[in-house]
C-alpha cells in the first residue's frame, strides 16, 4: 500500500492514519537505552578528544579520562563541554519527542515535523561545526566543509525518510552517524 505525495496533500488525515498503522510503536525501553548509549558515547568522545586531540584514547576507560581531566584548566573545559553536552542532549530529546508526536498522532498538523526538522538541523550544526571549531580545530575551512556535507545528508535523509515511510529508528540513527563521522573527520584532518 502506497500513498503518493498528491494524495498526502489532498488528504492529510489519511496520510496520518497510514503512518500510524504502518509504523510499529517504538518501546520506551529502546528509547531509554538509545539515549543512554548516545549520551555516554558523546561524553566520552568530548573528553577523549580534548585530552588527546585524537579519537584513539576513546577506547580507554571512561574513568581514566575523567580522572585525567581534574586539573584546573581541564576542569573548566570539562564544565564547558558538559554544558555543550547538556544542550546537545536537550535538543536531541525534544527533537525526538516532536518527531514521535508527528508520526504517532492522528493530527494533520505539520508543526511537530518542521520543529523536529529544524532541531535536527541545529544539532547537525552543533556536531559538525560549532563543537570542533570551539574545542581545538585550527583550520577553519574543514569544519565548514563537513558542516555542508552533514547538512546535505540531513536534508536528504529527512526528505527520504519522512515521505518514503522508512522506520523511525533509521531516521533517528543514520543522521547521528553522519554527524559523528563528520565530527571525527574534522578532528583527524585539522
């Protein structure tokens, strides 16, 4: 069963009902596990990249990275990175909430979709441009390049997964992969 863009524009209520029936509900346990892994990985990445300017130390235990950061300067930087992590996770959480509201409600209102899209767009900017530039990246053009690449991937994935009826987990996971890859590449090449 397929619904074209024409039928979506002519009957948004039918589109919302189709989406609600086509997508299996995501268990809350999966969401909590994913968010926990997401926050743990990002916190480890931020700490390890600051401590070594390389991603290889990420494979060292998190406790070692945390203990090494307790000097005065590192503590200030740790607070700064924690603030960035809080903003990141805060926006990620609300982006996911609005995305769920759009797909699992019978409302024809597109406001949650656009809000989720712009929050994800800002997260892409935060991951691939702002954080590398603020932490240690000395080359200005490479973060811009990966920022643009990540923007294009976000735009493509949003258009593809919102209107081609892919599963929710693919929409939420793959853009984060693009952001993480661009985040690592900006540090490796800077």
